[in-house]
């Protein structure tokens, strides 16, 4: 995890939806936000959680694996791209395969949309829109060293556990220092 | 005292600004070849004043936003800032002057000549019949500092009325008055980067995560470096949720709480005796008062576990470096000034000011809430934060303006008082600019009666606000991206807004409108300003020698540095990021303590109205909503107001709940949540009648600052029939009507509706 990637830290999130607004400004899908922002157990708490595509590394991109049209490209840098408009048949297999609920289907266009790590921006060295604007650093873009320089007590993991299934993700999750990797509740037995 | 920094902090407003990569946007040109350009500017909304770039196309139209690595915000933006640009070419923009031939008739399009002549006739008729003071000006702090200076001068020189005030009266005046009383000057004491060096950060009455979202990076940054966070608020806000200590006190009890902290600190010997002796006067009076506020008593007043008071006092008292911030939550009270003074007493008694990581500040609300309260649009003030009753100040400003001091009006009345005078027939005519009192002022129905009683009302705005829609003449002004000028952010940092587009249709800049009115009133020679730059040149002279000394500020210096903290008394002065390092702004250099006795709010709860209503904001909307209620994404995030009630009150989420006060009743959908006190309910205030929170609020005013008590009044709740519908914002004749969301549900959380919900 020495390269630059997104680090997601729900503990810092204030639920403002700047990420949602900024995602809409990205030229590759202007007017349409790929961000998911959920209020966790609202209205009992103000806690919130941003979700981007985690760019699954191992098993590699379940969305791409199940795509019958072979529309989802995983580029050499590990970025799992949005379904190609030329190939996508809008079947929604990717939606069912994604462990994080990330892809969205536009049922009128019969096309899939999802976060592609702002490939137009990241490929020229800019941070994705969501991470650029996030007022809290809940969505951070950079290397692990850069993250730790800014937050000495933080730690991060690239593993998410659903029951017996471990997933290594290209996008990292910030954990409290010393925290053990634990299964995501609701993820299975 | 100051440790070496173990981490890099970019000093605000200094040479490091360029090194931070502020200009130009790095890598951006690779994405966007020659068909568009970026204009470096700042956001139009809150007091943080985040840097941003506006994207401008070949035709000169603003069409997007790009993050900017300015050292205030380091590219960060909130959801309002991201979509701010959507106001520029919005279909609701006022493109032509509008007039109404008779009350009750609709507005119709008019020429500038006709509209301006009507205003001049209205002014002349009213001032000749009823006297000069019968015509008033009500202004605002979302204007650039140049414009606020101009409007103050216009009222005093062109209208010669004593009745001018501004909407900071609903916002900043309690903190401003307290700062002047205690420190002799009204400005946040520290740059926000100081937060990164503090050990204890206390935030009282400020929903930072929703109202100043980008300030959160400083709060979290402080915690990343080990600081403890204390949040004082009746609601568990986004920053309170994970705070080290959350103090959910009862609305209207802040002064008792802070007295309680000082009680424990004094009792336990945690005072900074040396600081008190060397740099302050008046401690004995405060000691005497706080001795009467033991934690047991304070716990009862505030509805808190006394142990919380002990904990917070210990954390604060034992810290080597601590900082306190507060906002409207403690300021919007009949005891608003005194509440601020109790925080300042705590800061002074522990010597926590004037050092890196030790300090104090109010968090200014509006974009230019600081600059707009410094240069004379306030009823009792002349440029440079001067007192209008100070003979020396009067003589100086009269000289700058080329008038006889005897012709300079004296102190006027405050904003809400002016509306009461309108209802009483003392004020007959009004020029309003940059405000929407029919949404933002307390006891809305009484405010409406005041506006209805006017013989003549002109309003300047760029959207047809609920207030403008009732005016006799509406003059179309500009949005921030269509003009240039300076603003001063919540830290006291003066920054520069740049022009990105020409005004649409026949809209004109606000300063052109005011100067043109002055010309038609026969005093054009004193208002011969051809640009904001010329206004700044005069403002620099007018502010020279005052507390808020801008004389060393030029557009070029602001561009070069990214911002300068006033005072900047000469062009080679580096600005003053941190105040009070050696002395306070009184002649003897010492700060003043002020003993404060807590008392009940203006409207204590009783058997008929047993709950406390507190009002506030939500992240997707800004002030009266005249801007944000028209932007699709923000309306989608938060389409309507709601009432927050604790589960113990017996309602289910989404139930229609009628809130009843002595002023009125409104039915909202309930957001049933554990994050609010059982004895308190909350309604956000950004919407107009019939769902305006200000239908319910009390217009009791602080005796010193005249700020209304928006943050607490007595109420009761009842099971309602149907929730009251949101009315769409008004549009000018001919524009497609705004469609109001038909949404009767509460949001998923106070921050809005989640993206996964229908």
C-alpha cells in the first residue's frame, strides 16, 4: 500500500455530503454522483459513512468477474473502472456481486455507473474530487506515509472481512491504532 | 512556553502561501485545454471563506468549480461551496429592475431610470414629510467590505439618516460587544492554525460540522495531534458525537456553566495568577461571583451531571495550551453578550490567550461577518471600528468624507428595533440590501407588520427573496462572482474575491446602484467611485488609525499573500495573525474581567409551555435560504424543515408534530432522535412561512447587543394533522416558477437525506 490511494475514515465523517456534491462536478459523469453517503442508524445518531468503490484486489473486482458483457476493465494500476458504455447491458450482475453495494444501474439508460477513482484526475496526479473537498479528511487521498504524517495515531487496513470471506481492497480503511481486523457485522456466519 | 513544532504548520497569510501550490491549480491544465479558464476566488457563503476556483468557459460563463489549495481550506469545500457557482446563471436571477405601481399589484419590469427615480422620489417624499430619520437603510454582511463601507457612508452622507443597521445584528453583535468590553477590540484572537498546537479545544454553541464544515479539518487536526475536544451544545452534533467530553446543557444556561467551570478552577488553584496580575483588571469581582456557582448548583441550572463540570474544568485548568471557540449558540440570547464574557473570563483567568495554541475566538457566521461589522454600516459605528459618538472619530471621518461634523448623524437603533419603529410609524421608508428579514428575523408576523406599514420600500437583491417580493422597487444586484472586493473571514484574515463573469441582463453591481442613487440625490461628487478599487482606497484612509486598520491593505498584497490579518497599519506591515501577544487594546494594555450573574431566558418554561425551542441551521442551507433553496442538489439533500424531538416525548419518526409558542404554531414532521435533550426541541430556520421557524421565536433582545434570543423560547408540542407545506421561493415575473418539493418526511439525520434513500 505504498502507492497513493483513498483512505476512508468514517469516524471523522460529519455527513455534510460535500463528497456527494463534488462527485457530481467530475467531468466524466457531470451531474451524477457516484458517492454513497449513509446516515448510520439515523435518526438515533448523527453518525454517517461515505462509501466509494473499494477497487477490490483479491478476489479481484467481483463486479468485473461476474459481468457477462466483459464491460468492466481493471487497469494495470488496480483501478476498477466503470462499465464501458459500449459494452454494458445494464443487467445489474455487478450490483449483486459487489460486497459494498457500490455500482448503480440507470434503468432508463440501461447502463451501470460507479466510482472510477476519478481516473481523469488521478491519472494526471490530482486527487479525486471527493477526497479533495472532504472537509474532515474522512476521505483522504495519498500514501500511507502521508496519512500517518498527518495523523500519527491512525492505522489503516486493506482487508475487509465478511464472515469467512476476506477481501483485499485497493482503497484502504482507517482503523483505530491497534484495532484488530474484525468481520463486518451482517457479513455472514 | 512554546514547544518546537514536531510537525509542519503553514503560517497563515505568509510567503508559504505560494509554496503550498495555491497558484495555479496543479495538473489542472492537463485536463482542460485552452477552452476554459480558472478564476481564483473564495466562496460566497460562510465566515470560513474557503478558497475556490470558478471555471469559466470561452463565452465568459461560470460553469463549474475546482478545488483551490488556499491556506484557509487546503482545497476543502462543503456541499454549499461546491454548488455555489450554480447561482451565477440561475434561471431565477433578477435581470431587470422591478416596480409595483400600487400595493397589491404585481411587480412589473421597469427601466433603471424609472426604478432609481422612484427610489429617489420615495426618499425625498418621506424625508421632507417626516424628517431625515424616517428613511432607514438595512444592510448585510454578505457584501464585500467596500460595499459595506459605501452603504454606511451613503446613509450618513447622502441620506443623513441615523437609521442604518445590518443583518450582523442577528449574528455577530453579542460576540463583538463582548470582545470590545473585554479586549478593547473585536476580532478573533488567533489564526485557526493555532488549533493544531492546542491541547484542549472547547467549542460552545457551534454546530461546526454543519455550519462551518471546513473548520472541522482544524478540529480533527488538533485531535490528530493529541488535543482533547470539549463540545457544549444541547444537541449531539457531528463534532459532539465523538468529542472527549460532550456537555449537553439546557439552552439558555451557558453563563451558569462557564461560571461553574471558573468556580472549580478557582477552588482547585488552577488559575494563572501571574497572568491575572500582569495583564488583566477586575478579577476580584469575577471571583466573588463564580464562588456562588458550585457544580451542584450549576448542574441543576444546566440540567447536567455536576461531574461533567468538574471534568471540563480540570481538563481546561490543567492544560498548558487551551483554546475556546463559540458561535451563535451562546450568543443568540438576551444574555448573549454576558455569555461571551463568561467564556472570556475563563480564558483570561487561566491565561489562555495570546500564544500559539492558546486563544479564543467567536466563529463569525456570514462570509464577511467580520469585515461587514467594522466599517460603518452598523448603527453605532464609523469606519475602522470607530464609535460614532467618539468626538475624535467623528471629526476624522467627517474630514475624510468632506462634510461638516455637525451634519454627521448620531447613533441609530438596531435592526429589529428599526422594524418595530416601522410598525410604530417612526420609520416610513426603507432601502434594504443583502438580507431577508421575513425569514431571518424573530417573531415573523410582527416583522411582516413592520414591513407592511412602510410607505416606501426598495430592496436590492440578485434573487427575489420573500422580502424583496413585497417591496415597491426591486433593484437587481450581482452575485459574488460578478464583482471584486475584499472580505474578512472568521479569523480576521482579509481575502480578495475576484470577478469571474459579467452581471446578467441589466443587473448591476451593488456599489454602482448605491453610487447612482447618491448621484440622483445630488451628492454624486462624494460618491464618484468607478470601481471597488477606488472604494478600497478611500476605506484605507477612513480606517487608518482605527482598531480595524486596513490602511496597509491593497489588492496586490492580498493576491500575493493569500490574505492579511488586520490590523495592517502600513503597506510594509505583515499583518497581525495573532492578537494580544503583548497587550490588549485598551490604553493600559490590560484585558477586563466582567462578572456575570446567570439569569433565566426571556421566556422561561411553565406549565403551558413546558419545553424549550431552540433554532439553528443545517448543512445544506445558508441563512434565510434565498440562495440555497433554489439549488437542486441542496434541496434534494434537505428539502424541508423538521422538528427534532427526543423519543421520550412519545412520537414516532415522521409523525406530524405541531410546535406551539406564544407567537404562533407550525406543524413539522418529527425527527425522533436520541441526540437532543428531553426538555428541548429543535427546528432549522432556513425556510419561509408557512414553515418558518421564526413564526415561533421570541423577539426579546440582549440589552447591549440587541441580538434576538433565537436560541431559546418556551413552547409545547401537540400531535398535528398534516405537516405544513414548504412554499417555493419567489421568482421574478416571467421566470419559470420554482417547484417546491412535496416531501412530508423528516430527513434521515439532521444533515439531510442519505444518498441511498428514495
